[in-house]
């Protein structure tokens, strides 16, 4: 169950918070915005009905089960962040260090730093390693350079590389699509109408999740349940619209920075996944009428309680230009008691008869109350526990909210012309260097 708590918005003064009337004032827009989103033919909320994809992933995973000790994902941006989030949210934090788990280790190379490439290569036995190459366009230079490197490593030792690679790419076009046909490399398709940053619930994230033993059908179930809420023409039921409405209304009050703070170690990568989603979707030069507006919400990631000791001074007493989005997990796992060796000592007696579980919850409460007293708007998303179903729901919650934000802001939330320009310049510079 995913719940949204907005009470603190009404406890903040009217200049910085939102009243019940303000929150309800845009309810009539839901139907129009849903029609607009439908007309854009974006597949982030329809592709999760692809039962054939789940069957294909299941079959592939069964065929290679037990053959490999390591799975390596080559990708960057939306081709990696969702998978990083899935892995770190749903597996043991030290999964790759555990022995005899029966599942392969997962490595995600989301950078081209040569130290990362070299030191990853140092730990791999090529015979027992399988690579998933992920790029929607099939032409991402960072990903192709990684693929070329590891492909050459197989060639050097006369191992048939095509048996150790699978491509996740566009269903029709691109370099990887052509290569797969010419060299008999299996491919999984990213739907044409699903952009990279919205692709965590496609083969991009589901394939590696399955290969490390996660329940991808539960993830899809959670996403479908949230998708049903996304499609509701009801303010009370449509959680994605509620979040977008809050973000938009507060942006009009100068809160153009959104800080996401999960109070759970395993969700820190979810905040990083959302950082890309919000930044690329809302940071736009033009609106839908081609007027120059230079708009956008700036995402910041934080982790409770870690960043109480590195960022909270700014958030409580610095510029009041932020919306704080907290994620609370009711069940963080087994209760771990804190055993105070000096219970009589006044300086530490507040730690008597408590646990790490209660301590982290209390610290979150202290943080949100302090922000509220300082007129800093904040909302809390509450989940029961971190599992496949909940994570699928969280992905869809924020993808849906981002789609609604595009409607509120009158921008295209699904393109990324600023990113494309830098890619073109990079390729031109490399071409000049090669020649």
C-alpha cells in the first residue's frame, strides 16, 4: 500500500504552503490532462500489459540458469538507473559479496571511466559472464564503446562472443538492431513509445531483475495497480495527479527545487532514478506553443538520516525554495534493539528501551516537524515495506506524476532536446579526432 500524506502543507504559512482549497482547486483538470497524455501515445503505462515479454524473459532466464556467475549491464542514464535502483532496493546490500546465493552477481557499468572498465574486467571470468547491452537508440556512444571493449576481450581469447551478449534496444532500427541480425545475437525490444527514463518496467529493468532472481510479475502487478489510480478521474484516488498538482502549485510560489529523501538505505537509488526523470522531463527551453520559457524543477537527492548531518542546515534556514518529498517505510526489517551500556547516564538515557527501527522513524518525524515549523513545505509517501510490488508502484507513481507535470507546465515531458544537442556535439568532436 502506498499512501500520500500532505497534512504539513496546511501547517505551513500561506506564502509557502498549500491550503485544502488550493489542493482541490485543480481537480477538474484531471480528465483533460488524461486525454492529452493519451493523445501523446506514450507507452510507459500501457507497456506493462505485455505478458508476452514476461514469458520471453522467463524462458530466457530458464535457459541460462546456472551458466553464469556474473551478469554485466552496459548502459547509461535511463538504460541503467532503473536497474541500479531495482538491484539495490530488492537484494541484499552486499549481495555480490555473499557466497553460495545461487544467483549471479550483477554489475551495472553506467560510466566510461577507464578505471571502472578495467577494474570490472579484473573480476570477471569471461566464460562465466553474460552481458546485457542496453541502448534505446542502438547508437549511444558510451554504451557502444563498452560493448566494443568487452566484445574484443572475447575475441582475444577465441570465445564466441555472440553467446555471451544480449541486446535491449529499439525494435526496428539502430546499430544494435542491425548487429543482432548480422551476428545472431538475441534482442529484447524497448517499445518505440517508451523513452529511456520511463523504461525501468520494460525489458531494460525486468530482464536483469529476473536473472538475479527477483519476482518481475509482482513488480508489474504493483505498477498496474498504480496505473489504475493514474487513470482515475478522481482527485482522492489519483495519487500521481496529487503529487504533480502539489509540485506545480508550489513551483508558482517559488519552490522550484524538489528534494527527495527516503528514510531507507535501500531506496537511495530510487531517489537517483527520480532525479533523472524529473530533470529531463521538466527542464525545457520551449513550451508546447514554442515560446521560450526556460522552465524546470531541479531535483536533489538526500538520504535519511545521513543527510540530516550534511544538508538540513540549508533546508531549515537557507532559501525557502524547496519542496521536500519524504519516503517512509513502515517495516524496515527485523527489530534491532539498541543496548545502552549506561542506562542511568542522563546524557544517553534517551536511547534506553529503543531500537534502530524506532530511532530512524523518530528522526524522520523530528526532521519533518522542524521543516514545518520553519515554513518549509513537505509531504510524505508511506509504504509498508520495500518489495517488488511496492517498487513497481513507486516507479509508476512518479512516472504518472511527471506526465501530469508536463500538462501543468504546458511542456513536452517526454522529449530531451538539450541532451540530444550535447550528444551531437560529442559525436562531431570524436569524428574530427578520428579523422
